[in-house]
């Protein structure tokens, strides 16, 4: 037997990291997974765009002499480490966005399965 509330709470809390999915069960009001997922996807998309904008600004204001990414003197090392940190964070958020989209598809399929009974 499929317990829809438990599966939705598992997907939202454990996989997506969205708090508060089971707290609504105690109040007898169903959680709104679509709204929570939409809000999380919007935040992840904003963060990715902000990171790409930060990378563009870093490369725009970089001095044009020498190689682009290298470790060495203090200024070049800081630039390289900054670019790597922003790129890694952007990649993490892109993966999170992919996970949120996958969970949305699973929730839609779950809704179809449970409504067909």
C-alpha cells in the first residue's frame, strides 16, 4: 500500500532538503509540495544566474596581462580561487535544480497513480 503523505514528505525533506513537509501533517493540513518546489527552483535558478553574472564580472574586470587561470603571485591566485569557488557553487546549484525537477516529475507521477484508484 502506498502512503502518499509519507512518500511526499520523504521526497521533499530527505531528497530536496525542504523543511516542514511533515509539520503540516500534525496540523491536518496537507503540505503544498508544488509551491515549495516552485520556490526552491526559483531560488536555485536565481543563484545560478547570479553566479554566472559574478563570473562574467570577474573576467571583465580582470587585468588582461598573463594567462587566465594560474596559481602563483597573490593576485592571480586569488582570482583563480575565486573563479573556481563561484564555478563550483554554480555547478552544485545546477545539480540541485536538476534534482528538484526530477522530484517534481516523481510527484506528478505519484499524483497520477493515486488518483487513478
